[in-house]
C-alpha cells in the first residue's frame, strides 16, 4: 500500500476500539454495527429483540445487550454489561429511536410525549453519562447521536411534534457535551438523516402517494437507504473526524437545502 493509502486507511480504521450501537436490531443501527465491525471495532449491539441481536452479534463477532431503553431505570445496566463483555467503550452511537404517534400536536397525549422523549432523548443522555468515565479514563471517545431532519425543519403532512422536539434536543445536547468534554478529547456530534426506508418508515413507502411526496421533496434523484447515512457516522467515529465536535451533520439528499 502507498503511504497515502495507508494514511487514508488509518483515518477510518477502528481496530480494537469498543463501540456501543443502540437500535442495532434493525435499520440504521444494524448497518452501523456491521460497518464499525468491518473497520475493526468490537461492537456491542443494543435493542429489545434478543433474537435479532444474537444473530447480528454472531455475524460480526460482537456482543449483544438486550434492553428496553424507554425504561430509564434499566438504561444504567447497558454500559457495565459492555465493559464486562468487551471492555471500556470508546464509541457510542445512539441510533435507537422511534415515533410513537402521528397525532397532530394539539392532541398528542402526554404519555406519548413522555415515551418519545424518554427513548429518543433521555436514554441517549443517560448512556452518554455512563460512557463518560470510561472515555475520560482512556483519554478519548466519540459519541454520535442519531436525530432527524425533523429536529431542524417541520415536515408538512406527517405530524411529529414530540419526535421533532426530542431530535432537536439531541443537537443541543451534543453541542453542550462537546464543549464540556472536549478537554478529555471526547467528541460529541449528531447525524440528522432525511428519509430512508426502514421498519419505522416502511408503511410510508408502501403508499404510492407518500413515496411520491418523498421523491418530490428530495433533490437527489435516488431513494435514501440506511447505507447512505452510515458514511457520515464512520467519518465521525474515526480519526478522519478528529477535529469535528458539537456539530449536526445533515444527510438528507438535499431535503433541507431547498
Ligand atoms: N428511517 C428514517 O427515515 C429516519 C429518518 C430520520 C431519523 N431516523 C432515525 O434513525 C434511527 C434508526 O431508525 P431506523 O429508521 O433504522 O428504524 P428501525 O429499523 O425501526 O430501527 C429502530 C431501532 O430502535 C430500536 N428500538 C426501538 N424502541 C426501542 C426501545 N424501547 N429500546 C431499545 N431499542 C429500541 C429498535 O429495536 P427493537 O425493536 O429490537 O427494540 C430498532 O433496532 C432512529 O433514531 C430514527 O429516529 C430514521
């Protein structure tokens, strides 16, 4: 390999680093877990569905931790399990998230608002708190929160007030943690995807009217996939992103550029 190719490979290499990926039983989280493992990371995969996690963990020689992250009393069990199974984490990707309701804002039930905020915002915050002492001890770390373009712009026709608020909260949280923890060389960023096909959005793509709405509002002439989002996460996770912190990187085919 030429010295330049060697240097480029080093920028993205994650050999031996322990990573935690939440929401890894499907969609973007699973794609991120596979990609991190392919670059040499030892990956702990976290979600509720044990069968899916076990299958993926076996495939990538990783470690499965089943946890309902909307139960905030149980979130504290994740990081100690990973430390015991793989060692201290240097990378945390908070990809678990969902939209519990598409009620219009004026009638969103408080319970749905709370569940959304617990899973999408508070669980990532608690996990960041839990990895912090380990990252501080090794003197480096990367936290990547997966938000959404709806944390930045309103999405006409698909009501999602609490989801949008929780995702916008991740950008604020990332910026603040980035500043507080920079002295320990811990970087904290947010990746905000536009629409891509997954279990959450599957029903949307099944409706031709909705699929046409997504096409019309996405300048790039292709349908987004989880793999389109993975690149930004790999860039931030590795040394290639070593001078980037506190940012929200939007990966949306141009949706918010219009
Ligand atoms: N698809 C899109 O268009 C889009 C756009 C913008 C942002 N996003 C964000 O991207 C992230 C990944 O979503 P995706 O599209 O890949 O959807 P997905 O395939 O439905 O993945 C969601 C993941 O979150 C996990 N999860 C859900 N509730 C959980 C809970 N209570 N405890 C633990 N894990 C839980 C699910 O696993 P279990 O069911 O096994 O628990 C699953 O692994 C989410 O944060 C989502 O908000 C997606």
